[in-house]
C-alpha cells in the first residue's frame, strides 16, 4: 500500500465524494435495510444538488483520502449552523468518515479521524461529536478507542424506518 494523503475537497470533487459515499453507505448499511429505503436514502443524500450545497456550505469541511491517485475515503466535518444537531459554537461534528471496504483495517479511517482532530484544534473547538448507528459495533469500537463516550441518542430516518444513533463526544 502506498502512503495515504489527505486533500481538502472542493465542489470540483463532487463525483469522487458521491461515488465513495454512495458505495460505502450501501455496502455498510444495505444488508440491514430494505432496498426501497436504501435507494431513497442514496438518491436524496448523494444527489448532485444536496452534495454541492454541502460542499459549498461555509461551515462544512470535506477531505478526501487518496492512495496514489485512487480516492479511498472521505471525511465531512460540520461547524456552527452546518451541524446536524444543535450544539454550541465550541463543537465540531464528524458527520462522515467513509472508507472503501478494501481499505478497512489499513488505518485510512484513523488518518481521517486525525485530520478531524487537527481541524478541530486549528479552529479552537473544545469538543468533537458524532452520531453512530447503535448496530454498527465496528464504528462504535473505533470511536471508543479514540476517546469518545456516549452522551445521548437520536433517531435517524432511513426511508420509512426509524433507527437509533448513539451520540458520542470527545473533549479536547
């Protein structure tokens, strides 16, 4: 494996983010959801219009992990009004760390997480937070290993299905 580099993403990277996001989301959550719910979610969440809006939002920050010229994952951070849940201005949300399946266990997720820490510190934030599906033990272990602790729960709608996300935070 070549060295992984992480680049700040722009609206020009829409197709890369769209591909990584839709493929990794479907791989991870497809087996646990109906095809109709999955299709609806992917169409809404990874549409050109939705992703361009997110990429252009001043409170959102995207980073893409590359191995050579191959994109292998991405990170989305939110501050201020871009956060998906009301938090204070000292918070930064990790909304997505998506890594292609072939790169699981190869530290790409860890490198993206470390980029989130770097950005949080650079912006003077006091804590990071995120939501993780309660039935995703791999992700929960990853965040616990990195010092996150559960502090609440919320409902995540997957089409017609209501699912529970555990909200986790890490103080800086």
